[in-house]
């Protein structure tokens, strides 16, 4: 048999009669097809990965074969690439173990001191050296550790070495502002930038075909990349473009064969350097790591198909220790990670919740709703399981609305059409006319609490989950003479087409400016808990209400507790709660989950996610509160 390479395809000519059915079956599993006309088998893609296994298999089967010069040449290239990658893994391992080229590290430190205006923390210096050493790398450090700073330093070094000339960032829209702001803060200059999201589609796509006027920073979303992936490939192929490609909040591409993941993997090979950033590297499964490292090293497949199969078995057994023994030698050297305990931050101070008495009308409504829910619970066994689950989630939301702003009970909840105030004319009157009857007790207390911060000239962020609650707080604050602004889902994110509208970025810039008069920020965790930093100017957070969502809770905590300010000033957290309500159940539940989370993420290869405790949480709480 003769093995040859034609048009990047592996071809087998003169099929040997010794090729038994089991051999042909194996070839079929590897993607070979029989061409009866030409009488050969061929593999249409993935040649670099399959060829070494292919030859090893035939050697083991004692089947003779002949390699053409083109096939020998490819094998030599593969061997060189394998040896180079093995050396790279060795270098990464030595560095993480403290054994590395001291002169090379000293040169890197000298570069940072001479060229980077921002003074880096020790862990950022090490992380930047590791990323530079790897060329393509992952940073799995906790939120607030300064991952953006690390990437910008490495980008600047590569730029000055004329290896890259543009930074192309893919991430959630909320990351756009931080990347622009940090670019200026870290490198000391404003970048020419282009936001490739929103605006007119034709205008956006024209940017990919510019031969000149290349921006230094491009920002796009996962959804836009999905729509523009062919154009991005074309842009990266431009001989004038040497792109450093960064995937921020990379847990968004965790799903194997997901559309966003496939788009990211498609453009990977066309960039000069690549990096992934996430504080949650293994959100739900070991398979969540596969896309990250295949994006970084598409030609090397660090984990490998055999290890993937073994990891799946170990995951089912929850044998994380054995799984770590597989992952550590293969991908451990390729990523850098800093834990929260290593940041050297002042402690987070959680003040005891302020237990408040409800005002008369909100207490009347809350007690009536609670009584109705207890009565409804008795009849749930007559309904199907799926409907019961929807009803119980809806009822829990109704209770949380009572704890936030009674008038919210007049709003519609998606997938929940149970009229919980039917045939209750007095309740209906109170709910629809609530603003005329009283203001929530929490809001009265909040106004007085904020006055204290105003007197001390300290900034404060106030978290509330319901949009209309935030609007109510904003209205009352302005009536009390407070200058405040809000960030909710409808607050626009900066895009190419927006010039005059007040965007999230503009609001945050004003808030974190210590000289500005904006000392109060109202925020919704769903819209503002990820990818923003408030810690440089603010160290106080008030939680007006809470949900059972531990992910948003933990992310919101980190907004004011991060590297670059929290080393000197502790973060303070204040909670407003109503007595004799589910408020106490919610906060106790969050504390328990947060403790479990922090314990789990101390290990490098434990499966965890910020939402790992979310499934069924409201249902579990419902059963605990009303069926126990």
C-alpha cells in the first residue's frame, strides 16, 4: 500500500489484500471513504491529527506500507510541531513550579517597568510572563484579579516586537467599556477603536474589508461574531492585520458544538496570538474545557480524544482527583490562575441585615399572598408536574415582589398566569393604588441610610432585582434631592451608532470619577453584575432585595472588591430585610451557597459554576417554606 498526500487529503493507493474487515472498519471510524472508481480510501480533513495514529495502528497490525515524499514531509512537520508543543508544555510547567529562565524573566520585568505606566501586582507580573511565554494562553484567575491588565501588557510587548498590531476582543457587551478604559489606564494612551456590534449591518461589515486605517482595538459580541465569522476570517487574512484575539468571559463558549463556540473555533487559526479569559473554567462539565484549549491550540489538541473519553467516565463517577491527574500534565502548564485568597485584598465586611417592620399595607398584602399560596399548595397534586413547577416558581417571584415593591404584583410574569389576587377586591385596590397609600418601609430606611453616606461623602451602589423598584427608588431619591443614575437592561451599551445617549459606560465613568457629583448608582444584578468595576471609587453596597440566584449575587459582590483599590479599603455590604418574611430564607440560602462555592473553586479541576446551585432553588425553597 502507498500512502500519499494530495490536496491536503490523505490517500491510500493499491489497497493491500491483508486489509481485513476490522482494519477497514477502523479506517471508516477515522473518516476514510472508499472511492470505487479510483480504488483508494481517503481522509478529507484532520490529517495532522489522524496520520500519526494511522501509522501507529498499521505498524501494530504488521501491515506493510510505503510513504511518498509528501507524506514523509508532513510527518516530519507533525513531529517537529509535537516536539515544539511538548517543550512549550515543559516550559509552562517549570514556570508554575518556580523553575524558569531567570534572565528571561528579568528582561520581561524590565520591559514592564519601562513600557507599562501602570504598576503591576506580583501575581499580574507572573501571569503576564506566563502568557508571553506560552504565546497562546488562558487566564482562569478569579474576577477582580486584573486579567485585562495582564493581556494588555502582553499585547503591548508583542506590538513593540512587531508581532501584532491590533487587539480583537470577543465578549459580552458589558466588557466593551472596561477594555477601552483599561487600555488607557494600563498603556497610557487612548486606542483607536471600533465596536463591531449593533448599528447598520452593511456599515459594520464594511469595516472588515478596509485595507488601511486598521484600528488598534476591536470589540465585538459572540452573537455578532456568529453572524460575521466569514468576514472576520477575511479581516484576519489581510496581510496588514496581525491580530491578537481575546475571548473574554470565555465560559460563554463552553458548549461543545454550540454555535458561538463553532464561530470562535473557526476564526482561531487566522489570528497570530490567542488568549481566553474566564473565572469559571469548568462551569458544568470537563467538556467545557475542550473548546477553550482547542481554540488556543487547534493544531495540537492538548487534551486528546482518548483523555476526553476517560474524563467522561471519571466525571460520571465524580472522581475529580483522578480527572485532575489527567488534566494537570496536559493543560495545567497552559493556563495561569490566581485565587481570591492570593490577591491581598482587605476583607469583605458583611454587616448584619437591618431587620425592618413592613408598613401596614405591604404587610397586609404579603400575609394575604402567603395564605393563598399555602392554600394553593394543597391542590397542586391534582396538576401535572411541569405545570406545578411553573406555578411554584411564579408564586416565589410574587413573594419576592412583595418584599421589594407591592405594586409589582400588578405586573405580568412570563410562564405564570395564576391570578393570585382574584376575587380579592380589597387586595386589588391596595396593589393598584399602592403609591397613594404609602411607600415601602425599606425605601424609607434606605433614604435615611443614603443620607449618612452623603454626609460622609462616600459613594454607594444599590442593588435591586426588579426594574420598577429601581425606577421607584430613583424617583424618590430625586425627590429627596439626591443625584443618582441607574443601570438596568434597557440602559444602552455603547455602539458605533450611539453618540448622545447616556450609555452604561458613560454612567460608570461618571460614577467612578472621585471628583464627580454622582455618588449613588442604582443597579440591577442581571444587567450590571458582570464585567464592570466600581471598586476604585466605591466601597459600599446596599442590597435592597435579593433573589436565590447565587451567580448574580457573587458577581455583584466583586464589583467593589477587586485589585486596584481593595488592597487598602475593605468593601462594606448592607442588607435590608423584612421581619417574618422569606427575606431571611433567601440570605441564609445565599450564604450557604457562597461558602460552598468558595470551597469548591480553590481546586483547579473541580467542576463548578456560578449557577451550579440554581437549578430548582426556588422550587426547593418553596417546598421548604410551604410543604415542610
